[in-house]
């Protein structure tokens, strides 16, 4: 039995869609390219194009396209597309070199040395865009935003669009599955980008080529329908053109009348998506009239409406109100000869250039500026159309500003970076590797310990740019967690909330247990009745006194070092003593000597040669560990400890025999008074915000004073207890971030 081999998929595609099997002519390519560039830029630097072609030819010498052609035919075709758009020699050179850095051993540093920073910047931008991975359709808008955000220069986008266009012309040589994926990507990302930039020539061809690959039979059927009607259509079209040309001669207007090329994808959209019959589609018969001035546009419109009856609701004036992509033209549909509808577009030659080439047309004028003031004046005239972007509500002076407007219009207020596997992550502008880690997964964020950006180790607070490849390193320690310092530089709300949540929730249980254990150990050391005291409501009352919600919150505060254990125990025993009935008997408190020793220990200060003496921290300067201190023996009140720069020390020096050497020895039971001053511009809710932040950091406020001067400057002082002085910096930084606060600092003298 003879086995019948089915024809390959490529053969049916070649029969249905021959246009995706195009080949190039490399021998004539360079000469044609140079001729096209000279037509737009007679004084342009052609030498750089020749050097770029020679460099690209050498770099790609051993490479072939899937069509079997030499690889150089691709960059040459891309350059030709851009030359026809009117781009200058440097952009053309970048187009010739756009694949060298990514696909050959020719490096970016070498390219910069040989062709300069501008060409290198364009090539590098295209190289980064080539790394964009497209996933499902839901990601299309994100990828579109990313591509715009990554492009520092509008020409990078133009080179990428031209690159995609030439690749689309050769999709017939790649596997059908890959071609279909590329076609979907093109319809959802690159064709809309070309539309945003107003480049109708590229947008239309990309849509038709994608349509041909995705629906070859429908494409062939519509193409056949159009072809069958071509003879009658051309005959009818010529009748309409002759009539309009007659009107132009009568008006003495110099103009050009032509038929409009048919876009098969547009016909498909109207037939399949909108459910229209082929014979009912208005723009199957359409003409375009090109004239010299805007005045002529309206004159031609009047003559056409005088000759044929216009259809109601079909007139659009895009000259007075341009479209968002800078498109300008007059549109009207009339009942033409034989009662058939004819769609007519009327525009100036300049408007036609803008409609076909969009923002790309600007570069043809921009690169003429080097010629002098006259050229600059011509630029101003040529670029007057940029002032009509009514939808963007912005005037644009150059392509850089235009790109900024484009970024704003499509909402690209983010940076877009890659995971090592190519996944796109959108982050707020100014984001860091920590923001990236939390965007990937919360646990990855919590365990982050280092990061690489584009293969290089960077600090975690480094700012990311669009196109960066980010890799984070995580700790294997099960107890690993974020640092509170991260809150000072993360930009995303997600990262900030997750970090705060970790400290307030993930570690809460551990802090509660640590606080409970610390209180229990301290009570056992002082021979206090542990079970009796902890079983009563005194702890709940003390929690409320210290402004905590419940006992659990109090234990957590002790565990985190915000409140000293001894302070809690003293308050609890005082409450129990007041509530206890006399018949119960006194609470067993430690002996006097032991109490002195404990109070000495609570102060966090050791007195040389007198370990059991009572020590008090002076309230005039509120010293804390780290401050230079001096001790002064008082009459009946032990040793008073002052900061060495306290204003009262000078008077104490008059009795040098009463000075005594002291040193810091803080413990977990130590408690210190801290006084801070907050300086801010007065506003409603300021005091509430400050106290809220202090409360969030578990600060027990003992006193507060607020005053506002005539300049509306609010000065607030707060005195509070603190068990861990390291916590003070965090408190000050948190208060400093409050809106309208311009300074906050510790006060060390009354």
C-alpha cells in the first residue's frame, strides 16, 4: 500500500498567502537605501551608513535567515523601511546594526567607540526591547506600556516596528505555530503602537500580514472577493476621479486625486466583527484628494458636496480637531454616480505625510536643524501640527516631549523589569529590588538578603530602570525576615504593607511570648507571687494605663523592648497592694538592700565602688545610654546622673568632692526618659498624626506640650519612657516622614 504524504503546511500558505514569503535583493539593497536617504536628507552623513553596513555584513557573515538568505538582508530591509519614513543617517546606521550586539560577538562598547553614543543608545534600546516576553492576551497592555517606558528615544520604537514589519513579511519561512504566535503578538502590541504613533503605513501592513497568518483561508477569500470586483471598481473609481479633477480645474486648485488602497484586515473587521455584508462596506469605493493648503481642503469639500449629496452623519472634520495620534483630514461620504456610496478623504500633502508616517515624519525635519537658523524656522513651521494634540492636552516641542506625552497618555507611570525567566513585572517609578521581590511573592520579599541587576550585585536600595533583569537572593534561615530600614526606601504600597505586616503580625506572637517570659523571670528573681499576680486583673489595668489595647499588646511591647519589665511589675504590685484586703497579708516585696540594687540596675548605670547605692537619672537633661555622663552624690537621694554637657553640671562642679565616676550598664529592665521636639508647619490634624505615629511605635507618652507662633510654626514637645534607646532613631524617622514636619530631634536640656 502506497503511503500518501500530505502537503506541507508551508505549501498551502504559499498558495493562499504568497506575500509572507518575500525575499530581498541584497546587491541592489545598499544603493537603493542610500538613494532613499539622500532624497530626504541631501546633506546627510552617508558615510556612517556605509560603515554601518560593512560592520553589520562582517558581524553577520556566517548567519542565514530561515528563508536561506544571508542575514544581512534583514537589517538592510529594516533600514530601507525607516529610510522611506524619512529617518536620518544615524537612525539608519542603528537599524543596520540593531541585531549585532544581541546576535553576534560585536559588543556595545566597540559599537560606541566606532559609531558614537547616539547610535549605541538606539541599538542598546532595541536590544533591550527584544528581550520582552509576551504571554497571554491579558498582558498585551502591560507589554505595550513597557515598550514605551523602555524607549528613551522615539526612534527606538520606530526601529522595533520596522524590525517586526520585515520579519512579518517573511513569516512564511518559519513554523506555522511560531508564526501564529508572532502574528497574535503583532496584532495586540505592535500594530496598536504603530497606530498610537500615527504611522498608518506600518500599522496597516502589520495588520494585513498578521491576518493572513492567523486566518489564511478568510484572507484568501476576502482577497478573492476584492480581486473579482477590481475591474468594475477601477472603472467606477476612474469616473469619480475624473469628476473631482474637473472640479479642481474649475476652482483653479492644484491637487492630486487617487484611489485609496484596500486593507483586507479592515474589510475583515467590518464583515466578521461588525456583521456587515461585503457589498455594504462603504470604503470599498474610496478616493483621496491631496491639495496644497487647508483653505483648498474646505474649497474642495464644498465643490464635492455641491456635486453629490452627502450622507448625514458621515462628515468628520479632523483638521479642526485632530485625532489623538496627530491624524488630520476631512472625511465625507456621498451618494456618487449610479447611487453608489463613495468615501472621500481630503487633506494637504503635509497632512498626508503625517497620516502615513506619523511622528516618524518629525525626524526628517529635526535633523535639518544643524543647517542653521533658517532650517530651525522651517522646523517650527513644519512642527506646528504638534500643538493640536487636544486629547493629550499638551504642547510638544520635540520627539522627547512627544514620547513623554505618549507615556502619560497610555499610563506608563511605572518601570517594567524582568525576572530571570523573562516574566514582566510592573513596579512604581523609583522601585528597588525589595519592591521587585515582594511583587514576585511575599515570602521571597521577607527572605530577601541580596540582589543582582543585569548580572551585577547591587545594594537593596538601588533604583531599578525599565528593562533591567532582576534576580534576588533569599535566606534559608526559617527565622529570616525583613528589615525596618527597608521602609525608608521601598516605593510600592504592597512592599510597604507587607513589611509593616510582618513586624506587627508575623512577629507579634513571638514578641508576646518573649514579653511574658521576661516578666515572669523578673518576678521570680524578686520573689513575687507569680501565679497570684498574673492571675488577677492588675495586668489589664496596667495595659490600659500604658495605652495598650489588652494584656497581649502589653506583653508584645515588653518583648519588643518598648516598655521595661520592671516598670510593668512596679505598676502591677502597686495596684494589687491598693486592692488587697488587709486580711490577705502584705505582698512579699524584696528587702531594702535588694530593692536598692534593683533600682540601681533599673537605671542602667553602675556607680564605681558603690554597687548598691540608689541611682537616679536627672530629668533636666534625661541622659540615655550612649551619652557622656557624670555622677553627683546628693543628700539623701543617692547618686544623680547628668549628661556631661548639662547646663546644671557647671554648678555641680563647685563641689568636686561630691562627683563620682559612673558608667552605662543598661539591662532589659532599664527604663529611660526621652524628650523630643517636633517642628512643623501648622495644619489641621497635625497633633493627631504625631501622637498616632508615636502610638504605632508603642511609645508611652508621659507629657506633651504644643505651641504655635505667629508664623504658623508648630513646636511640640513629648516626654516618654523608652526601654531600648536604639528604638529612638526609628521613632524620630517615622515622625520625620509625617506631612508638614520638617524637623524632629531629641531635647537634652530643659
